[in-house]
């Protein structure tokens, strides 16, 4: 599925579930002790209210979210957004198509249909959201049936004062981190500049590519600037700390299609970004370095990733 292309120009700049191996990253990190990979037992962003630019979701009481709880009255709305139903190259076929041969809980050709959550149920041919009901049947705005894999690069640096000294919070006395955030045009919320892992791509490649597209506007650079971006990104993205791997409480989720991500922290201790300005790309309203504290409000469960980054770096929260 197409990514939210935004950017910064800078230097670094049905049936029974089947068990399958969970994909792994090659990153080793100092954040391993801080990483909390917990299975979500419920969701908030994808129940109640209207689906993004779509219909009203069916009613799902909080205690009826888990699929293990009987809910005979459950009557979800069937909705796949027109751009997805039109059959673009990044989207799956309609699951009711006689040509449907998707392999769930498995590597399906170039498409990874394995969930970080573990094996998910497939009922009457439809993959089922492992966290539970959402009030929407179908794919909504998501291109893939089952897990839709994303990668979220959390690029951080220390906040500095005019004399280039690290700023500490007055109460906690801990140094303050900043991260690169984009303001999404679809919801108006601030978010990490991530994107979808395209068929055939690795998570590592996607992390670098999405930051280059969404946060560095590398798609609109001349060749000389692109070369600088490549060199700087190669340096920055050599060492990453995995913060989270799993289900995302995303407003696009449905009963049969849901977001999962790998969030990785790339910390710039050298403040190499200082020489360059940030520029938002086509799909982001704004892009900025954002000082981190517990009051920030972010898209989906991105706040959880940012909090984990502060723990990993022993920074203020």
C-alpha cells in the first residue's frame, strides 16, 4: 500500500489457525531491557464512531470486543473503501474472488501474512482480527487481508539550548529528547513518519525508505542532495534499538484487516540534523522536531513507542 509520503530535507537527515514463525529483525539494541512487547487485549481507536471517511461502525460494547466472548447480536457493517476496492497494485483481490488463493498465517509469495501477535483465526476464509471485533467487516482503507505490516522509525536527538548544552527538565532533572514528527493530513494528528512494508521489501529497508520519503522529502531532491541523504541515512540507520513489534490500535483497523508495526529508535547523538531544515512532503501537513513529555498526543499508539524511547535513553518523560 502506498505510504504517506511526507518529508524533511536534511542531512541525516476460516478455519483453524495455523502456527507460523514470527518475523524477526536483525537489530540488536541497548533498549532491549526497555522494550515492552505486550499483546494488546483491547483496542480504542477502532471501535465506535464513524470509520475514516466511511460509514458508522457497528456497535461493539467493550466487554464484547474479544472473539472468545459470544455476541449473537453482532452485525458489523461490510465496508471496503472505494480506492481499495478498485484493485490497485498494492491491494489484495476481493477475498470472495474465485481466483483467491491467499495463504494466511504464512509467507504468501512476497506478501508477509504472518502476525507478530501469533497465529490468528481464519473463519469462512476470512482472517480475523486477533484483538477482536471492530464493528466493520471487510478491509476499510487497508490493502491487505489480515496483517498490514508497517515500519516506524523513531529518530531522536537531545534538545539543546542556545549554547549547545543539553536541556534538562526542571523537575525530573533528566535530559529532554526530541523526535521527528509529521502531522497527518487524514486525521490531523501528529505521528511518527512511518509507512507500509511493501511486498518484497524488508523491515530494515522500509524504515530507511519511509524516513527518507516522509521526513526528508528525498523524492523531490536533486541527485547531489539525494547522495547526501543516502550517505547520512546509511550512517544513522546502522544502529537501531527496537522499541515495539506488534498490533497497532489504528483507526483503519477492521475485523479482517489490521495494522502491525515494528518501531525502531535511531538516536542522533552528533546532532547532524542541525545543518538542515525540515520540509513537509505531499502527504504531511507539517513536519517538526517535537520535544518529548508525557502530555504529547499522537496518532494510534505512537505515544507508547515514544515513551519506550525515553526509557531506553534515560530521558525525561
